[in-house]
C-alpha cells in the first residue's frame, strides 16, 4: 500500500517536433534524495528519458526553475505558457507519478524494484484560432518499467493497485 514517502512526479510537454519541455517536477525527482543526485531513474523512467533529450538543447531552461516540493494540498494549479507555440501545433502533456517503496503482492520487495512502477497520464491539445478554451481530463496511458530499465510506456496495468489511487483526477485547460 501507499507509504509515508511523498509522491514524485514530473509534468512535461512535447510538440510535433518531439522536443520535450519540463514544466514542473518535484525536487526529489529532479535532484535525487537528500540532494545527493542519486540515480532515481527507477522512479520516473519515462520523464528521465525526456529530460535527457531536453538537455541536448542549450536553450532549454535549467531544471531548478521548475523543481518544487511535492504539493501538500490535495489540489493545486500549475500555470504554463508554451514558448514559440504555432497556432496549429498539437501539444501533448504528460504526467508521470510514482510513490517509491509502494510494494504490493505483485511488485514485492524481492523483485529488486522500488515497488509499483510509475504511472503515466496524458492529454493532447490542438491549437485552433476558433477555439478559446479547451478542457480535457488527463487519462492513464500506461506505466513505466518496474526497474526503470527503459523509457517505454507499457499499457498493461496488471499488478497496479494503490498506485492507481495517487491521483483522483486531473484537468488540463488550454486558454487562447
């Protein structure tokens, strides 16, 4: 079940170019535990790959600009304005979330993992000059690798239990 360890999560965007932009990330996901820069790719493996692609581009912002503690409230707002957004671009938003050491009968301590793997949620927006407001519910699109060995999103949620309760609901709004 859920542990007392706070959830780690990252929110990022990708446009048709495939270049990811980190919008928001919890401090432990970005900097490791206790600031020791430990390899925590097991926690958020899909975002870690996106982050490595982002760092290939020198104009990308430093991660410190978006790192923060895990929010303590049950609901919160993140405001983000995409840079250089073409009016006809499709913007994909992804959120990867994980609670380390969230073991269950399927993802046990003996597997070499840190419990249930991350969950990835997503939505897509298409810009349109005729649309002023679009509201969409994020949906689960899959999970990360339980050992953090790949950046693939696996649609199979077999064995996922309490991790499915981390996020009750999430909306994305695009205002033009």
